[in-house]
């Protein structure tokens, strides 16, 4: 489908008139100077909240401060972020997907490479998930690696089997947010505040939430890449 | 000036460059890319300013915020691209129209 473009609109839309462009440059230079001034007048030594995190790291259940902040001290952020991912996917699906998608068969290199790489990527994702408790890593890194494996599979022509495209896919996509909300609600039922983990098994709870989040993030990123909702039903 | 501020200044520069591209270009894909460049600038500022604790480990809170921000930026970009594809399918072009009253 190729529509002929109106030549007038093309020349006009590609260009903004020079006076405006100069004015914009001046204004943005002023903005850049202001931002640069604001940044450079900050004090050059500031521990921020690092000391507070280090002092309370014992009670968080993990020894990696970034994971402790993400999934314990500020876990509300992460909970809402899982919601954002899910809502973005629902938005993409509700737009009806990519209209005309021509698929080409993958070359032998891509085909072989994806067969070799996908198991390794799954292994790396599991490692990143586990290592996140005490070193750089965690649910988002592991989820991105899983998502990359999914993108590779999609590029190589693999599609989710129609048997799994209905309820199983939806459960996988929502399990991250679901586990998070259930853990938070159960903690409230036993008399603590939302997502206030008891220090004795905070580590186990964080690992549980992270494992569910990794699956959901990986699946959501691959689904976002595919763009349209996989066909469900007994056809094929 | 320490290297922390060099990175932070590069971050503000990226932000401003992205803002310029966002305003100047009419093609939606370029606008989406420009927003991503702006976001990268913000992330760079956050990570750079987190390293101001001398001798100690960097402040983990901005790092956690950047991880959160990256995932949100990726999903927002995917949604924006889907919207762009939809606009292209509906109107035949992926640019904002430039119909000013002359």
C-alpha cells in the first residue's frame, strides 16, 4: 500500500522556517546553560541516601543495595512499574497490531544462531535473577535477557503455539504483578504495612517476586515486539 | 571539575538536543527517538550524580530509579511505535500535518 504524497506538504513539513529555528536554538541554549549551571553548582560530595540504605541493608533480606532499594525499600515503585508494563502491552494489543506484516524466512545463520543462543540466554537470565541478591543483576536484567531471547525466536519465525496463546499466555503476563499484589496484601492481612517484609524471610519473598517478575517482563517485552496479539484457538 | 560533573553535563546536553529534535522534526518516528534521547540524558544525569559519594559505593536509590525508568521508557516506546503504525495505517503517513493558516 503506497499512497502518493502531496509534494507541497512534503517540502513544507520537512522544514521549519529559519527564524523560528534560530529562536528555538537560542531558547534551548538558554535552557541548556541553565540546566548545566544547576547541575554544576551541586555540591561535589554528597552521599545521598546511600548511608541510610547501607545502615538498613541487614533487614532487607538481600546484600545488593540496588536490589534492596528496588524490591524492599521502594518496592511500591517496582509494583507500579509492573503495572505500567502490563498497561503498555494492553494498549499495544488494543490498537489492533501491525496491519501488513510480510514475513521473510530466516537465513540459515539466524536460524542456527537462535537455536544455539536461546538456551544460553535462558541460563543467563536464571543466573542474573539469582545473583541479583548480592551483586549487580536482578529481575529487570534477567527479564530483559529473556525478552531478547523471545525477540530472537520471533525474528527466526517461531510463533507461540495456539494452545498457549490464550489463558496460559495471559497468566504468564500477569503473574509478576499478581504475585507482587498478593504478597503485599497477605502482609497487610497479617498486620504489617503494604510490602513491609518481615526481615526473617524477606530474602525468600524478594526471590519469589523477582522470579515471577522476570517471567512476566520477558514475556511482555517479547509480546511488545510482536506488536499484535497472538491468535488463540484450535486452528493450526 | 570532576568527571562526575562532566557526565552530568553531557546528560543535560543530551536532554536539550533531544528536546530540539522533538520540536523540529515532524516525523513521528523521529519524535519518538528524540524522546528516547531526552530520557537517556536524564538517566545519565541521575547515574552521574549518584557517584558523588567519595570513597563509598554510589548511592543506590538513583540507580534503582534508572532501572525502573529504563523499563518504563521501553514500554512507552513500544506503545508509541504501535500508535505510530496505527496513524500510518489510518492516514497513510506517519508525520504530523503542517497546515498553518497562511
